[in-house]
C-alpha cells in the first residue's frame, strides 16, 4: 500500500487578442496504490477548475496490461466518462481510449494508438500510428523512426 501526491505550479505567458498575459496555475494530484491487488486510485484538482477522479487495474487482461476508468470535469470539455485499456511489452505498446460526454451536445471521442520498436545490435527502428475520432472528424497520424549508433569497441 502506498499514498503519493504531486503538487505542481506552472507559469505561462499566453497571447490572445487583448495582448500577452501571465497565467499561473496549480494542481494537486493524490494517488493511492494497493500494490498487492495491482489497483490504483487517482485524482486531480487544479486552479483551472479541472477535476479528475479515477481508478486503474494492472495486468487484468494479461501481463503488461492496464485498464482505467475516470470521470473528468473541465470548463472547456464539460463532464466526461473516460475508459481506456493499454498493453505494453518490450517491443509493442497499444492503447485505446473512449470518452463519453455527460455534458449535452459534446461529441464522443475514440483514440487508439500503436507503437512498435525493435533494437538490432547498433540500430533501432520502429513506427507508430495514432487514430483519433471525434464526432464526424477523423485524424490519422503515422510516424517511423530509425537510428543507428556506433559503439566503441574498446
């Protein structure tokens, strides 16, 4: 069992039609973890009226998996129920997220992403795809990465 918390303070300059203004925000994020049950309870409260309460379970769908359920509230997005599932191994990471708006006239959001990574001697390569569906708008992002490093033989 363990209780952790994070307190953050952010300062940013924002430019809009009226000019440049300074924005200072703070957030408190408690987390309570029951390690023996692979269960976690989280929350977030910020000065920007963002509130999140949720729970997650690790290894429920197999080793490397995580299932999360959250309720979020923000001035921008209203109130939402969010369910997500993810899987992570040495070479593959998958994630799916479904956001259901409780606030009327907001679109349902579905996000999926897959990332593949592989190492061979001095080279590393991988790729990923990210699909976002929001109402009747679909966005697909794809990327690939290759790197090579020379290792000192001495």
